[in-house]
C-alpha cells in the first residue's frame, strides 16, 4: 500500500479570522489573518511580525526606499479569538445537521462562522 504524499493538514485558522499571537516576538498582539500558506504551515497576520524591507528602485517605484511589511508567522503560534466572548480559544470540528464539518469553540461550544 502506497503512502499519500503532500497531503495538506486541516488548519485551525482561515483567512479573515481574528487571531492572537501566543508566543514569539509579537506575543499578545491581535490581528486579522490576511493570508494562509498551508504548504509551509504559516499565516500572514495584519500588524503582526512587521519587518523592514529594503526596496530597490524600479519603473513602478522610482524612489525605492525602506518599506514595513508583515511577514508570515507559524500557525502554531496563533490562537483563534472566539467571536462570542473575545477570548482566545481552541477549536474543534463537528458535523452539522447536513453532515458538513464546522469549526466550534471549545470554550463556549458555539459554532464559528467561516471567514
């Protein structure tokens, strides 16, 4: 029996979720997920892990200069914020009445809307 390769794991956060950073240099900061990169298990969060990038002059940007931009952060360092309570929570998955898996807050037990 052959093993499946490159299977992407299900992630506990999605684009548009509000998250809190639980470890690292940006610990305690909150922001909205702008992009999720499942292949690298990373996410870009608004206002978190801001890095300075030196930009070379080009036709579109003749000045060049130094820009501040958000860098990706590992998903294990992020925790979803429960929309009902505003606190960080773990998430689980359970099937709804149609049999589709939905995320729910383990603290309150309420379903979390996607996006």
